[in-house]
């Protein structure tokens, strides 16, 4: 079964309701890329009238995590996944519709192969860039994912 944006958005309602309530939605997902959007509104704002950093982090993490989930599902193996670390850089006030793009799906294949071959946990970093509706960068998030064959 292939992950689709519809399935992932239903997953949000059931497993990540706070992200869903804040407006985080998968916009596109392909083999190695994922786009997640979130619109600045009252429920996800900070006192400075922009999007709260944690909401941005949820959207950014999902853009990379959806790719990891999809690759694990495609492998038909039992593999656990977890974020070990993250880094963030905020470059502009996040207002309006923000889209987080992750293009690092290609990094997952080798890590899955290594964990299945060795049985040892593997780590890799994935980047998600947040852009506003005019294409200006508002944030860059990096997540260190860990995977391990069960």
C-alpha cells in the first residue's frame, strides 16, 4: 500500500490531532519529496502575530517523517523510527500559508538497507525548508532520524 496525502492527513486526525487542529496538512508526497503546508491563524499563533515555532516544527517534521514512513512501509519489514535530534533556524516571520519541503527521501534507502543487513540502528539527517507564499524562506529544520530493524 502506497502512502498518499489523503491517507497521511487521516493519520494526522487519529495519531497527531494537535497537528491536525493547528492546520498541518500534507500537500504532496512522492518517492523522495514531500510538501506539508500550514496556514497562520489564531489557533497556531504566538504573541508576536506569527506562527508559533512548534507548529512549524510539526509541519517540518512531518515532511521528512512521511518519507521515512513511506520507505519503511515499502520495505515490508518491521523497522522502528524516531527523531533523535533536531535543529532549527528561523529567517523570517512566518505568516500566511507556509509550505515545508523535504527533498531528502533518497537518504532513507541506504539506511534501511544497512539496518536490515547489520541489525544495528542507523541515523541520518534530513532537511525541511519552510517557504511563505511569495517563496521567501522562513525557516530551515533539520531532523536526525534513527531507524532500526525489529
